[in-house]
C-alpha cells in the first residue's frame, strides 16, 4: 500500500483554501443577526443602555473596529488557541470544546460501529437474492432507517423505556468513559442506537448496490470458472471490491455525526459539541457559536480528507491514476 | 447516472411516466404524498371544520373520538387539524427551499461547467465552503441568525441544498461541452446563452428532477428537526416537529399527541423517499425497456 503523496498534498492545499472560506462565511453569517451582538445578547435590556455604556461594550467586544480588522483579530485569536469566552459558563470556549469533543467522538464511533453491524449484513442479505422476500425485508428496514426522524425515534425510545422499564440512564449526570465506564456506556446506548439505525440505511443501500454491481462483472465469472470456492469468492472477490463505496459512505456519515448529532445529543443530554452550538444559540452567546461551528467544520473537512485518502489507498483504479 | 447514458438515449417523457406507473413502490409513494397533501389543502381552505389554533379549555387531552379523530392536545386544540396544518407548513417550506435551491444551484452549476476558468473557480470555491458544514448544523446556524418565520426557515434549508444542485449540474455540463453538437454550436457562433438554454439545460433536466425528489424528503426531515429544536416556524403555528417536542411530556397521559404527528411525518418522508426512488429508476436509462 503506497500513499499517493502528490494528490494528498493538492487536497490539503485546497482544504486550507476551503477553511479560509469557511471562516469568512461563519464570520459574515453571525454579522447578519438583526442588531448586533450586544442588543441580541441583552434583548430588551439593551434599550436601557446609556450611549457611554453601549460604546464601552462595543469596545469590549471589539465591534467598534472595521469589519476586516475584526475578522483578522478573530482568525489570529483562533490560530493561537483563543476561541473566545463563554460568559454564561465562565470558561473559555477552548476548554468547553475540549470537554465536548470526546463525548461527540465516542458517540460517533459507537454509532458507526452499530450502523456497520446492522447495515452491511442487511445489504449482503438483500443482495444475495434481489427482488426476493428477504430483499424486500432488507429494503424495508433500510427505508425505515431513512424515513424515521432521529428525534422521533429518540423521543419514543426514551419515553417508552423510562416509563415501562424504568430505564433512564441519561437522567443522571453524564459520566465520561474514564470516570465510570459502565454508566458512560449505558448513557451512550440509546443515543448510538438511534443514530446507528439511521446511518445503517445508507450503508445498507450502498452495500446492496455495490455487491450487485461487482457481482455482475467479468472477473467474478472468471473467478468462478477457474474454481474459486464460494466463500472465498463472496468475501475476497466480491465484498473486497464492494468495499470502496462502503468506505466512502461510512467516512461521510462519520463526518456528519461529528456535527450532525445535535438533535440526539440534545434529547439525551449528552454534553457534546452539537449541544454546545445549540446552547450557544439559545443563550445568544455568539462567540461560542462562531468558534464551535468553525471547529466542527474543520473536523468535518479533515474527516472527509482522510476518507478520500483511504479511498485512494484501497481503490487500485484511483491509485493508478 | 452518467452523461454518456443521457446523451446516448435522449429522454422520452411518456416512457418515463410508464416506468414510474409500473413501479409499485413509486406509485405507493405518490399516492401517500398526494393523500397527505389533499388533507393539508382541505384543512387550509377550511373544509375540515376545526381551526388548529382554537383553544377549547373544556376538552383538554381527550382521546380520539368521532368529533376529534386524533384527540385533543393540552390546550384543547384539535390534533387532526393541527397535524394537517403541520403537513401544509412543512410541505410549503420543503417545496420553496428545494425549488429555490434547484433553480439557483442548477444555474450556477451550468455556468460553472460551461465557462470553466474564473466563474468555475469562484462557484466551486463557494460550493466547497458550503459542503464543509454538516447539513443540519448549517441549517440551524443559518436559521438561528435570521428573523424567525416560515420563509427564513425555507431560505436556511435552501442554502444547504444549493451546493448539491451545483455539483449535480456542473459535472454533466462539463462533459456535454465536449459533445459534437455543442461544440458545433459554439464554433458556429451561437450566443452562449442560447447554447446553454437550448442544448445544455434540456440534457440535465432529468438529473435535476431526480435530485429534487430525493432532496424533498431530506428537506422535510430538516424542517421537522429544526422545529423540534425550537428553530423552525415559531409557535403557535402548528409544525410536526414542535408538536412532537411538546408531546414528550404528555405522552404518558395522552400518547396520541405524539403518535399522530409522528406517524404522519414518517408517512410523508416514506412517501417522498419511495417516489424519489421510483423517479430515479424511471429516469435511469439502464432500466429502460426492462
């Protein structure tokens, strides 16, 4: 396995350009708020400010300076690790983020593992006999995964399990994996099942399509003709070649999870990065929102880059280019 | 679907319709979506008899009856008419969002793929930036900074979908540029605008239509998630997501307040997904004649 360095370097350079664009976009987006950070944060109390108080606050937040200056100050701060300060929780956004990231990361890994455990066997089952009853069952489960909103599944699981069985691990304070592994995993169970079920659907569909496509190719017939055993044919030749699209979709979904788990984190009170954005929005703490969204976009872009590299490594056709 | 296939076999409207009609799941999706929309429209024009906002304190949290098919909620409002109004709200937002995204995204994608160079660099750069955000996060960040009403929710969702349509249109247009009749049109000195409208756009309509139908189910899910998080259409306007949110504390005493909007949102998304899959198969030239 060799890594195609030239392509990787080109991708990293274009990624840096994209990230600069992301920073500009986030910066402009938060300037689009009606009023400014002060009036938005204080609400109706803002009307009671004297002009001097207002000027002092504007100077404090740096919003009396020209926009371009504000942007470069922010970027400079972010690059030196200063993501801002959350006045509500009285800690820096950096430490908030460093506490939230492991939660989201663990949730994403567990969800992806569950999704692969559900999605790949289902896809193989469906593809083993297209248009048969077992294919229909597989496709039906896939359709349900695509169509049931995660917030509905999460709400239903939570209410039913806690009412009927008294199972509500997420009612207690959150424990990290190192503090209390058992409690942590109990708290991760329902959220990762919810997300895993949803993500299993695209993985199942991709697996099914890829298997059917690979199976119809000439080299499979050749392998069969030269007497390759059924099991070896299935695993080595067919699944091995179908792996490329499956890896791509899995990487993409993992990226979504790092920022897209907002709803599930919120419902199960998991202190992850998505919930941090939401709390920032609800508390009108735009410094928190601005920096957290930037961090999430950075992670998302990096995960996509890694997926792309992995895909280049495992796909012989791309490697040859 | 690749361009070669599109260009090899020019699309035929009647054949596609037949394929869609023959796909049982596609038809089932169409029927489900149409039924839900009919109920929503009937509600909107006042045929169902109840106002989804009228509170009747005497009949709070009543189970389903002949008068109130889906029961009543904690304010004595009729759940059936609220669900119907919620479908109308969601459908309006999803249609406006996906329609706007398809229009803007396709045009930008055609321009980028046709002119390449400068315009392409700018448009593709913007596309990459928008793709750098997880979709739901982008939608909720955008929704949070705008004045909150149904239209801004639609705008937020539309912005998330624009890059998808840019990418869907750009690739095929780049390939079309190399096809003989387009090159002939360019060298015969026809205006670029005419070439794009007459030769390029018609060739990518089927790809765009399929993408529209697939995006609608996502848009419905996004709208419902936003309103569940309190970032959708503001109350008291009924929305499926916020109804489910409110029902979480009521579900022990009045399960119908969650079941009704929950089942309907799933039906709507299932219907749109089936319809989308059916359309995709109908437009896929590989399935033609099978």
